[in-house]
């Protein structure tokens, strides 16, 4: 039996944008059947394509899934004229967009969230505000603090070939991170810690293609790479608010993940109702004293 799907656009009023904005979404399954799962993609400035595997839940478990492209990329409104405008591209903008989508789809009173990477950061902040309709939260491969993220990234970088490290440092120092040589060096890091499947799945490639076409959000909020974070998110942290997350939460990361154990431990220590996923090493470490599944 085919899973019913529908897609469309939700108007998103952003006065500072200077033009009408729309958020594209696609629904897999029946929103009226059970609690729908809303997927929050990473980036910031990525697209929904690489988390399309979530839609299998609609067929396997009759869980309706909502995916959308966050403002600035994919099928949603693009604003390349806002590149570098850190006053515009803020976390609050994307929190407002999520609230707007939930209301427009009529699921504000009953939904679950799965956020990956930046999407998990966004989902955690949303959950910390204790919305009454949120039933479950999954934080996948997301740091609780960007300083912890960068500390972990530096350790991973140190494992790369010396020549790759030198190339990255050369261009970051010179401000030439838009060069092809820098991009190729980034690829070495990404092949180890971002996507270890070769060749890269088409869904992941599609996301990278979108980001290559319009890197506005990524460059403004993050920077030229996952480990050279010089955008507005460089000081992001939710350490002081994690304890406010009051819904059952599943925490995921992997052995070869950019989100190393050190970046996710604060979630595990502070969320009252949290369980760690069965990753290759995270679960073993977090389940050992003084940490344990609750």
C-alpha cells in the first residue's frame, strides 16, 4: 500500500526580509493518525533531502512524517541578499518558522520532533521552552555547546594526514576558504566524520548541491566548514537551559560522529527523561558511572 503524500507552502511573515517568504513542506502519511514526527534538518542552511530516510516510518510504523526546508534553502524562499546579515539569520528566526509551520499544519497540540545536527540544537531550544503540544524529542548528532563542538573537531582534525591539516590551516589563515584546494581538503574530513558511505547517497549529494548553489545561511551562521566556525553560532550554547526539557528524549550519536561524546554528555546529564541510543561507543561511555539511562 502506497503511503499518501502531500506537499505545499506555508506563508511565513518575516518583515525584515523585505519580501514575502514561504516555507516548503511535505507530509508522508496521515497527520490525523497518531502523533506526527517533524524532522528538523541540519546546516544551518541545509535541506530536507538527506533525512528522507525518516519517511520509512510512515510505512513501517504508521507514523506520519513532516519534512520541510528551512528558510533560505531548498524549496523554501531564498534570500541571498541577506548573506552576512547576522542580525537577520538568528536562531529565533528558525524557532518562529517552526512554530508557524506547526500552527499552519494544525499539529501544534500534538507532535514529536527529530532534529539532526543544527536541527537538534534547534529542537532542543524549542523543547526547553516547554511547548504544550510536544510529546517526544530526538536529538541526533547535535552538540549542547559550540565550544565543546570545536574542541572535539580539533581532535578529529589532528587525526587527518599532515598535508591535509596544513592545507586547511593555510587557507583559513589566508581567508581563502572559497578555494578549490580548501574544499578538497574539507572533503577528506567529511569522508571520515560526516558521511562514511562511498559513493555518497544521492539524498546526501542533493543536500550538498543545494548548499553549493546557495550557501547564504551556512556561511552566515556557521562558516566555511564544520570545524572552522566563524559565523553567528560560534558562541551558541544551551547548557543553562537543558534541564528545562521536560519530554521523553532520545539522544543519538555515533563512533565516527562529528558530535563526539563530549559534545552530547551535557544533554544526557541534564534532561530528566533521557535515553542514549545504542551507538558503537557513546552508549558504552554514557552508561558507565557516573552516567546511566534514566
